[in-house]
C-alpha cells in the first residue's frame, strides 16, 4: 500500500494563503501545477490523490475505433486524460483526419489538445460541463453527423443522448478507467489531528466519494467539518449527500486557475469573517 500524502514546503510565508494547510486530491500526475500555485500564495499543499488513471480493462473496442477514425465527422474529448490516452495511442499509428472537427470540454482539455498539435473547434468559454458544450448553436443540428466521444469508462450519458436526439450517430471510445488508489491514509489523518488541515480541494464528484470512503469513520467526521472548494455545483450536491455541512466554495470549473481563484476567494472571506 503506497503512502500518498506529501507536504510541499516551498511557499511564501507572507502570501494570502500563509499558514493554511490545503489538501489537493488531484491524480498524482496532474497535481504539480495546482500545488505550485498554492505554495506561491503561501499555503502548505498536502497531496492526497483520490483517483488514479488506468488502462481500459479491454483495449479491443478502443483500437477498433482508432482503425475507423475516417468514419467520424466530430471527435469529442471529455478530459485532459482522454486527450492524453487517446492521442498517444492514435499518434503511434496516424494523426486525426484533417476533415474531422474536434470538441473539448473545458480549457484544460483544449490546452492538452494544443500540446498534440490540434485546436478545438468547439470548447465552452464560460463553464466546464456538457451542458455548456451542448448550448453551442453550431451543434444544434447534428442530423447525419457521426460523433466519437473519447472518455473514461462510465460517466454521464447526456452528451450521447442529446447528440442522438439531434440526429447524430454516436459511439464511445473508452480510453481509460478511473480507480481508487490503495493508499495509506494514516499520515493525512495525523496531519488533520494536529489541526493542520484548513481546506480540502476536490475536482470531481467521484473523487469526493472516493475521499470519503478512504478516510474511514474518524476522517469522515473531520471532512464533514472542514471547508471544501469544489469544481462544480454538482459536487456541492454530492457534498450535501455525504453530510458535509462546512462551507463549500464552488469554482467556476475544475481547472487550476478557477480552483485557485475559489481558494483565494474563500481565504479572503475567512479573513474578513474570522
């Protein structure tokens, strides 16, 4: 069982987050940027990944889609992980067809596409969710269009159902699966017991549920009393379902930039109302 908790010490002791211990639950390979931003603002970043990204249990369906990329008019990428997993596999064989349009949910996903040399034709400007993408008027009439959705196993069906209702033919390409890390929670509980956890940040409902399950009864009690910054309104609802009654600050989306802004807003409110 791995020990996942790591506290980063390079911080500005005079920054707006000075003296605050903030739990970062992003997957280990995606946490560096957010932790660095928190540390630059004076916080102690406490890393505790609650999701790990794994290969699909069965690669055959994904490889079949990759072999038929020319059949599709639109490729939709749900997350940066979907971009990374799918395009590394695709680029080992070919590139995306030049005629294919590309959609991304969220700025971070669009930036990951740019890293591979693509620009998203469709990307929500204001929100990081399926509803925002579906509100794009250019996607209102999908009659006869062929859409492939690159995503992790499971997830919401809204995009596929809505595109199908608008006349599209939709296929999923599951290019990763999410797992709950087998990690030792003891160090995090020790930090919490010393009063050194002031805020917990979570960027998905699945991650919040994983965290709750990993903490055990004592940790769940502390979590319910600790303020949260979350990446969507749906996550606020999940927190309520889990009995979390502390302050829940909702970021505009789960990107590092929006999460940092929400953390700073929470800290400013805390300072004004000690």
